[in-house]
């Protein structure tokens, strides 16, 4: 089950670089232009020099926002299906930020969960140039047209910018929105219909939900270079609530003419069985976000579990029907020119998990993890492996807690390491970070091995499944409750490793744990970040940690407000607004989006060095 709480560097050469860096203004070296900084997803800014190990303790808040509804003076949405089914409530018309922001030429672009996008001066958080700084609330025709809407459109995935247009794939209905970088006007994709209309990515899917971050690539063609917006579709909601029997897929939209996009290719994660004319199975959602190799013309992404058993005797391959390829719980490579799979590296075999009929997914399960999606965004790097040679590699992690590094061209495994225990929630969801031959990986788990079964997926669990649990403020309050209360149902912890990128060997020596940093602070859901010898970690308990890359020693921390106290939620314990959008480091400042999953209050916090 994939749900984020809710992801590289001119004729022929120019045709093979991603166009996300082409903006209406020149780009500054200190910017954070893509959701994971660059197309390798290193989450590392090599241009940052001001914030260092010596100065990090002087960080202080520079500006912040919280439920900034003055820019959308309307009541919050209510009366929708998910409000009753999940208890999902919105305290304001503008709420928290979970989608990773971007910084281009000193402007920060961020969007709240309900679809109001802000372009602000990054230094001050204010509007200093009305052309470059603006506020736009994206249209939501699906919500307005349905007698009882499933829910308001929501946004968990980062935007991507190309040639002065900001592109966004929404996370519930799966609509494509395009906003002009200058002025903030939203494009209308159907002038024949009254009002501004977004683009239906896949009209045959009512809920083409999206959780992974899209990319824009250029490809050669007989008519010149074409620009493709490549994104993923996660079908968990569709499969569970609407149509059923759906499969995940990756879609490329040709946006060469931004006013007239069209589908260039669509690739399902599950093939059609020629003997039956139907898909071999269902599920295998795509939802990790992409890394891109321009030289090989490949995008790398991850998939989730099967939602039905693909064939009798699964996963024994001797019983598989002819032509079947199991791509569940896998890291994959697709040629972005054609949409064809090149290779698949499966992390976990036999993972069948239906959120309507869940089974235990915790560490006490003896036959392998369940609900163990490869959900963390892949990270590319070049490193010296155990054979003494330099190799182009890509790594990713699973909710089963396994981190694997493979050869970029072939998918052959180079090394792998178990980072944390599976819990149904994670495992590894956060994107790793890379710099200077070291890969930094975070995984989380229950402090008690019984945490997973106590909370979800078994007949006696508190919640039916992890998806339902993530929409409960009480659940997140329990996650951050790390007191020694002898209760399996409370407390999660995060393990952070620094590993040699070529061999997987631990680099840190940490007192008490041996080779990893242990943070008893809840879960780490979004990417780690790196800059100038510092590692930035954010948690579901709303805490920012800045630690030294030398040894993991803590140099700075901060925490968001307690929503239980602020809104009188009656939880009996703190529930801080989660930091689930990663961290950006740009031009001597640190930017952290924040917002909880339910009552998703929050916004942006910016830090700078004090005197």
C-alpha cells in the first residue's frame, strides 16, 4: 500500500537534459530547483557554504506561516465521503504543506494540501515583486460537480518547473494543473467548458491518485525535441473505493505545446496476459518519484505490492503463467523515450496485501514482509564498489526496511542492507541523500516489535489498516509517544545510517548503537537533505534535527507546535504538526514544510543564522 503522509545536472546534447531548470528567470547556484535538488535525487546542495558545523547551532526561525487562510477566505471543505470514512477534517481553507517545495532564483514555491500555491521571496516569505510573487488557488471542478464528492483535491507531490510553467499532478483525482511562473495564472485545458479546467491525466481512472514526484524530460523526434511530463499513478484509492482490480502505471504527457498536452505513452506495472486479454493481476502501484539518467535515457522508480494473488501457487515461479513478470515491491528502469521497461529488481517476493482484507505486516511475520512497497525516491551516484572499479549506481529503500543499490544499466544488485524493521507503515519511506561517496539512509520502526500488529492489519488491531491509521491524530500522537510505558501500541524510532556508497559498509561509529544514529522521535517520512557537512532530518513528530555528517552528532533541533493543545483535540498527549515534506537548504537558509495528515495544520518554516 503506497501512501505518503502524505518524492542532472547543448543541438543534440540539449535534447537529453531535463527541462525543469528552464525558468522565466536565470537560476541561481544556491537554489533548490527540483524536489530532491537535482535529477539524481541526491538531496544535496553543494553550493551551500554559510551554514556549517560551526554555525549550525546559531540557526533560528526567520519567518513562518500557519494555516494561511487569509489568502483563501472561504470555509474549509466538509460533507465529503472521506470525511466520514476516514474522519478527515480540515480546520481552515489553507492548511499544512506536505508536497516538497522548490526554490528558483530566490523565489520559493510551495502548495498546501488543499491546493493554494504560494510564490514568495525566499528570504522574507513575503511578496516583494508582484509579478514573481503571488498566490493562486487551483481549481477543483471534480469537487464542485459531484453531488457527494469523495473529497477535495489534495496535493502531496512536488511541482516541477519548465519554461516558465509550473506543472503539478494532484494526489486524489490525478489532474494536471499548469500555472504561469510569472503572475501565477492557471492554464485552461478545455476552453469549451465554463471555468478553468485542469487536464485529466487518465480519464478512464476516476481516482488516478499520485504520491510520487514527476519529472520533465526532453526526447528527440522527427519533428524536433519533444518535452515529456512523466508521472506515476497510485491506484490504491481507486482499487479500494471505486473500480477495483486496477494496476499501477507510469504516464508520459507530451507538453511541448503547454496549451495542448497529449499522452505520449502509458506503461502499466502489470502486463496483459495474451491468453486471457486481461491483466495478470492487480495492484503494484507506482509512487516513488523518479531519478533520471540522461546518458542511458532511463528513469528509475519504485512499485508497491500486489493487491490480489497473481496466480495459484504464487510466488513459486514454476506455477506462473507464460509471460508473467512480477514487478511488485521493485526498483525499475524505464526508457523514457519509449516507455518500455529495461529491468526490474524485486526487493520482496510474495507480497500480496489488500487494504480491505489486511494481514499482519509487522516484524513478527515469518514469511516475509507485507505491504512493503519500494516507496523511497531512487538516488543515483557513482562509486567505487568492492571490485575496486567505479560504477554508475542507483539505490532505493522499501517499507520492508531494506535498502538496495544496483547497477544503473543492468539492475544487478551491488549491495543491500536491512536498515529497519517492517511495520506496514515503514520501513523506509524517506529518500536517501548522497554526497562525497557516502549515502545517508533513514528507516523507522516500532520501538516494540508488537507496534505494527497492535495498531493495524490484524483482527484485534486498533485500526483496520495503516492507511486508516495515518488519518488519525490519535495514531500520530501515539507514534511520537516514546515514553517507557510498556505499551506496544506507542512509540516509533528512526535509525539513520551513513554508508559507503559503493559497498554499504557503515561509516559512523556511534556510542550505544555501534554504527547508526538512533532518534526516538517517531517516523521519518520524507527525504534527508545534505549541505556543507550537515545532514538534515525531519520527523512525524514535527522535529528538525541538524547533525554532523562526520559522526551524527546533533548540532541543532527545533519542533512545531502541539496541535492537541492548540485545537483541544482531547488526545491526552502531544501531537505536533508533522514535518513530512523534507528540507531545502538554499543561500544560507533552511526551509521546512510542515503539516499533519488529519487536521493538517501547518505551512512553512524558514531558518537563518542568528548573530
